[in-house]
C-alpha cells in the first residue's frame, strides 16, 4: 500500500502554518521603536565592552578614571533638538560633556565616529540620531539617577558620574525610556553588573 498525505491533511497543515505565521510575524517584525531600543541596548553593551578591553589605568595620573568610556544622550541643538547619543572616552580628562572628534569611538564596520551629533558631519553614524532615523521624540534618563551620561569602568560596572574612582557606582536600576509615536520602551541597566535589557 502506498503511503501519502491526503488532500485534507495537506489543507490542515497549511491552515496551521498560516495561523502560526499570523501570530509570530508581528512579533518578529517590530516597528521603529523596537529597532531604536535594540540599537541603543547594543551600543550600551559596546560601550561596556570598550571599557573592559581598553583599561584607562595610569599610575602616573590620579585622575586617570575620568577617561572611562561613556555613552552620552543629548539633544542636537544644531538640528532643532534631535535626540542623539555618542560613545566616547574623555582623553583630555576635563570631564567634558561634548567630546572632540578624536575622543569618539569608531564604528567597527564603517570606521565612522560613533555619534549622531550633526557637529561631526559627514563622518558620523547617521542612525545614532534617533529622531532622524526612528522618529524618537524623547529619551528620558530621569530613571537613571537623572544623568545623561553613563560611564563604565574596567570591570564593566556602570557609574553615574566620573568624579571619583568608586564613589559614583550605580546603586539602583538605571531606566532609560525611549519615546516615539508608537509609544515607549524602557532600557534597564542593573547596578554593579551592568547587565542591560529591555523591560517589557
């Protein structure tokens, strides 16, 4: 006797696959807000990675820790207050919130400066301008000890300031809320470990 699928069995399988795909595809696709938060999480992790592999310790300088790698969320006032961010190290040790071009991290793929700020045109990473790329209207860092800059030390631990060696370690969860027309999503950074995830 020849074994084969009947027409009824084939129709049933097609219907089941159709139901599964209608449930799964919206979750896989995601909108601009999801893309923006996924990108920011990835870049926070990259900043942490840079801090761990590029230890800034210098026994000849008591302020060496001010050169820690950091991610900085800001408004680009040159283009009507777009929400942008930058990844950089303060090589000058002057605790400046606005880095110079040589202090910015380089994108490993494009070799462009890792900033969305139009100040660094044309050598900036365009998608780090979240307003321009993903229609982000606000980045709320009030849930992150009200700081726009997050620093990481050589062990990957997050700091909320850069004024002392260990006195400014993050002690509570840091929550960064990214907002666009689709709604908002929250990125959480755990204290001490620096573990980064998107809160649902």
